[in-house]
C-alpha cells in the first residue's frame, strides 16, 4: 500500500482482522473527513462568482456566520442558504453538484480516506456517508467512492423546485447520531461492531454511536475529546496543492523540455537522420523536465515495454503528466492520436514537433477514417501508438469506461495491446493544474495481449478494464 502512512496501514490491517460482513457498518463524515475542506464553501463560492447571491443574502450570511463563531447556532447559516434556494430547480442544482465535483471537489478527496473506504468495502461492511450536507453535495463523492448509502440532510422539493425547507432536522450534532441509529436499525447493522469517522467536535455524538470511532484529521476540541475518551486519531495527508517552489520548478521543467527538443532536432539535422533526432528529442524532453521537477518513476515489469514492438500502448488518464511519463517509458518510435482541437494548445506544440501526432477531426467521419487508416499504415511500418482509451482525463483515480478505437486499430494493424497502469500522476499534477509537484509515479506494465479481432472485442475490453481496476485497487509488489 505505497503512499499510505504507517497509521493508516495499521488501521486497514485492523479492519481486515476484525468482523466481516454487512452487519458491520462504516460511517464516514464528508467535509473535512472524506474531503479536505468544505463542499458548502465550494457551492457558495460558485454562486458568488456567478453573481447569484443578492447583497441582502450576502449580509445575512456574513452576520449569521459571525454569530455562529461567537457561540450562536452553527446550523443557522445553512438554513439561510436553504431559504435562499426557494424556487430553484432541483435538477439544475443536482447538475451543479456534478459539475463542481468534476471541476473542484474531486481533487480534494483524500487518498487515504479512499483507502479506508475500500478496506471496509473489501470486508463486506455496509458503508455509508453520514453528513449534515445535502445529497447534492454528498452523492457525487459517494458514487466516486462506490458508496451506495447516504445519511444526510434532505431538502423539501415540490413540483421540481426547492421550498427552502428541510425534510426533518439538519443532520448535525445529535441529529446525525439519530440518523445513523435509524439507518442501522433499517439495515440490520450492529452499531457495537461498527466504525465511524468524523473530524469536528459536533461529531462526538455521532462517533459515540459506534463501537469503533476514529477522530480523523480532528479539530482541536475533537482531538481533546478523543484523548479523553481513548479514541484513535488519524491524521491523513491532504491532496498536494501548488506551492511557489513547485511552480518555479515547473517553469524550469518546461524550459528543460524545450531545450531537450531543440538539442534533439539539432542532432538529427546535423546527422541527416530526422528519426534519430526525434528519438533523442523524446528522451531529453522527458528526462530533463522530470529531473528538474523532482519526478521519478517506479516501474514494475518494464521489460514488457520492449517485448512487442510495434504495439499499441494503452494507459489510464488522470493528468497532463501522463504523456511525458509514457514518453519517457516508450523512449523511441511512437506517436499518439489526438483531437484536432488540441493542435494549437501551447502545452502540445512542443510535443507535436517531436512525435508528429495523428490529428483526428471528430466532426468529420470521413476525414477521421482517413486519418486512422494512415495511423494503421504507420503502425505496420514500425511506429508504436500511445493512446488513452478513456478518451479524457478522469477527475479522480476511478477508471472511466474504455472506448474501442485503440482495440480496432490493434485488430487492423495486427499488433498487440500493451496495457500500462499509472498511479499517482493525478496527485502530482491535478486534472486542471498547471503546476507539477515532485514525487514518485507508480507504473505497472501488464502482460501484452495479442490477436485482437472484432469477434470478441467487447468481452476482451471488459476483461482488460477489470485488470486495470484490480491493479489500481491492489497494487502488485
């Protein structure tokens, strides 16, 4: 379990050694526990940015927040927000939740929280997110973690619009504990054998409901309470942000990439061998920037990258870092397929000079087919292909569905598929981030798969997708 602290590994081992099965519950708070920060702030910030908050609502929110900090009712600010939603469309708000998850919240899910949830799921426990937040905040996170059950605040909806009221109390403090007890009774969960994770002092009643409470990244008052009550404390690592030092190293890495390309192309021109020049450029333009940025690779089964060439290398996709990582692995004689809109992306221009991508016009099926026919000929001529079968970067480590394009090309060209599983790239460089952080990228090259045909393609793609999922869930040693 690379990347997990010794404390988290010990907690997972305790889960694995404890009682198994659905009668054991595992309840996770959302804000500050599963995710770093507060999803409500993300929603409110988006409304502020869109100028959807009136001056009167803004003043009322600030006054209520200050009152809560000074000892007033901390839940009152949430009710101010719920009242302001009166008349809004539930469907539109649910869509907003999905958009904000992809663009902002997905990047705040803690890796070690994800590992704890997965440990309970492997144990067959009944896992639920228990939160004062609404389902519009909770559901996208729960779905990404594979959690089916929500115990959260419900808003009243009439004719598809919010009324501004809640259905029952907001599940904060003792009300969250009551909600968990009701859920346990309805699902035959034995709370004495169950687990709960929370971060705020208001979670004391919630955590006291189960036999195995854990204060996770607790606030000061909960940390004190945990010490008094003998509860374990886990301090998880937050997702890495972009420091000024990392930003400076990223700029230097880009300069190193350009220098590598220039040197490689110049070498090719001097030797009168463009191919060798491009291959040298790839090597320099991937090794230099990674060294400058402090990124190293830990590769399992690297020899499989060379046993079948030419080939189509398929990898999961989370970050802009994926392409230079794969470039460094493949080293020579490869290209990529990319959408034509990316042709003038400043981040792609340097790479385009070196690997000469096949640009696909998705709006013109005839042109796209002609381009792919050309790709097949290039593969048959000895050029390997790097492709991301998910089609786009995933917001989290959760794997998206595979498209068939890469596998059709393998069938047409008569070459194998070489699967490459990447881990950590999304943590070192977020999906939309321009800053590359130092760290180790884990890579596992799976067994090459040969003899692709259209007869059993769907079944083989599904099986390969399952291998990727299994490798990410249980990284081989």
